[in-house]
C-alpha cells in the first residue's frame, strides 16, 4: 500500500528514480547477459537492460528484486547494487536517476516461458547489441565489478549449477576474466582453498571417461571467511 506522505518540498523540481538490472548467466562456456526490447517511448523497440521505475512504497533494492522476479521467476539470488547514473540529460524521456544492480543467476533454474513472454533474450557479453541510453556503460561497469569480486570472493559459484566439474568452473572464470587460465595452476589453487566437495558422480557429456562432479562447500566458506581468509581464486 502506497504510504501517505506530506510533500514538504513542494517548491522543488521532481524527477524519476529507476533501477536497471544487469542480469548475468553462464551457459556453454559463455558469460551471458539478459536484455529485452524496450516497450516504452522514447527508443521504443530498441535493446535495453531490464528495469523499472521505483514505486513510492518500494526500497530500491526491493524494486530490483521485483524486476528480477517478474522477468525470470527467481528470487533469493545474488544481487548487488552497482552505482547510480545521474547525468542530467541521460534520459530524453524526463529527468531520471537510475540505480543499477547486477545479478548472477543459474541459467538452468530461471522460468524460460516467463522470460520469453517478456521478450527477453540472452546474448554473449562479447556480442551484445547496442543498448539504449547509458546501458552499455552500466554493463562495462558491472563486468569490471564482477572481475574484481570474482578474484577474491567465490561469487562465480552463483552462476553454476549445484553440481559442476572443475573444467566447467575454470571455463566460467575464463569467461569472467576474458582470458585463458593455466589448467594446472587453476586446479592447484582451487584445491588449496578447501571450498569444494567432491562427489561420487561423474559428468560424461564431454568424454567417455567423464569428470567428477563437485559442490561448493558453503559451510567451510563461512568458517574461513569469518577467520579473514584470503580467497584469491585466480
């Protein structure tokens, strides 16, 4: 329910507050971004990040969660505020400040029918179409934040299925860093962190011999994080 507020700044100019979501996924060794065709003027029909104006009764973070749930059907996913974009002429529709959020989702979990209903599509981050307004800059900034965070925090696991192979994990970090990593060094570093639980299961989709599946050890991660352990993954 919209709160009843007395406008004590009635003589001041007003503007919109929006939130735009940079939604990352990972599939077939590629880092992906979810975008859709803009449904409002100006720039109707052009490619855009998925966003919304913040409602009167909403916190900005709750508005972003609403947008994510409406498009993907997911909640309780990794989402973090990126920064505010407030150049005066950034939106010719009206004066508007956008507070961008980036989210990491598992592509095997989202509601595909819901996403298609909203006209959203996945693109490789290296093959994005031109986006509306300053959304390309938002993506650049989100990628830079993701690279920094992934180096010292295990947020990359948020993009993988619950069970994964070490080659799949390495492929993910290569997609984030946009460079090839040394196989032996990556595995050695990863094993030294104590963040993986090896399962008695194999993924044989890539070869007859297959590769062992692993799970992320959240319990051990929490213990190590509290102790101030430095998680430099790659």
